[in-house]
C-alpha cells in the first residue's frame, strides 16, 4: 500500500467518521491482505469491529471470499462502513463488485474506495483498470449509491515513496435510507442487475 492511499483513507475516517468512535460500527476492508501495509490501524477504536476480507487467505484477512462477485460470506446489510484500496483495478468486473458493496452496506452505510487513475501495470494476479471520477460515479449510479465525493489526485503531491505515480481516485458514497417498500424494490432491481451481470462468470 502506498502512502497516498493510506492518507486518503485516513482523511475519509477523519471527515466522515469523526464523533462516531463510540458507535458499534462494523468496518469491512475489501482487499485487506497486508502485502505492504493495511488500513486496520486507521479504524482502531474501542467500539469498532474491523473485518478484513480478501479472495485469498493471508495476514490481515478475517474472511476469505469464495467468489469475486457473490460474497455469500457477507450478509446483506452487515457493514456500516466498507473501505477498499488498490483492489478495484484488480477486479475484472468492478460493476458486479459494486453491486455487492451496496448489498452488504446497511442503509445509510458509507463506502470509501480508492483506485489508481494512472501508473504501470501491476498484476496481482491481474491488472484491469484505471479509474477516473466519472468512472467511479458511473459505478455508484449502477449500484444506486449516493455520491458524497469523487475526485482524482491529478497533481503530484511530493510523496517520497512513489505514490504520485498512481494519481489515486477516491469515491465516497452512501447507501440511501429508503422506505421499506422502496428498499424492497431497490433490492429486487439490484438482484436482477446482479444476476444479469454475473450470469456465466466463474
């Protein structure tokens, strides 16, 4: 994990979760394996429960997903916050993954997703995408998430670890709080979209 990514998630925690340290928040980190650092220290609050999620077992992984687009190990409405950094560029079908992000969030839940807009190929095990603000906004719209912020670090910021290579994009979005009837309709529509997108995907 490069420093600018860590800083962007720290900034998300400071601005969107400040004052909530005594709430029993369940924070899911998608792509959590500690290869060269993790977000876990950012979410070290007594009442918070951090859950590391990844496709393969390893350090800082609490839940191993059996399928990249059908997260049966994570119940619907089970995450108050979902963070993901440097994972979405490695997901072949990010439009399927964002539907699962929406599913596992509680109504009113927040997600913060960081992905590069530039930089060299780095396969882990694949490297598929670079994401701009419009791309993140399109993914959020597909999943019916309310965009709170979306931006790209276009300019170099002077990071000594090479972070400026990636010019990270950041999406902060919220799952809307709906009436029971509208929530049921949204859930059905999301299920239909998810089925259509993931049919035949291994």
